[in-house]
C-alpha cells in the first residue's frame, strides 16, 4: 500500500458521493497535492488535475473507509475543507485513456481545518 499526504478539497467519506443527482456508490476524497506527491503519482501513471494552479486527485472506494485521528483513534467528525490528511491507497491496472486508478483504503486526519462554511455564528 502506498501513502500520500494532501489537503482535503472535497470529502464524501460518511456517505457515498452524489453526482448530478445520481448516487455513484463510491466513497471519495479529493485533495490538493504538493508538487512532490503530484510527481510521484504521475510517475505511477495516475492522472492529476489542475484546479486554481494546484494539483488535485480524487481517491475512491466502493466500501466504507477507515478514518482515524493523529493518535490512531477512530475519527467521528466530518473532515473539513483544508484539513491535512495522510491516506493509504493502492493503484489498479493502467487504463489507456483514463490512466491508473487510485483506490482509497484508509485516512488519518493529521490536522483538522476550521469549518469554513462561511456561516456567521451571530446570525
């Protein structure tokens, strides 16, 4: 199993992702990667997307993903945007068009970002 660190952009780990109103049946985590991690994944044939000049990649699983905190205890909250996580993943066989798939195995929350939902507590 390979390991990588990233900042969370989108997290669908408590329930499966919905795309255009349809349930995908997959638990997903999309994160922003540093240059070294993006290069490592690219070298494995994994396609990296650019979003606002930052490298991003989605990792997915058909099964619920184990989530733990920095101390190895089960993590029960939501992983907020901007949180630093370390993921355990494996790659699948390369596809000639879509590249090498990445399958999410587990997530360790290293640093939880403050909720940036934009909701003012004084409202």
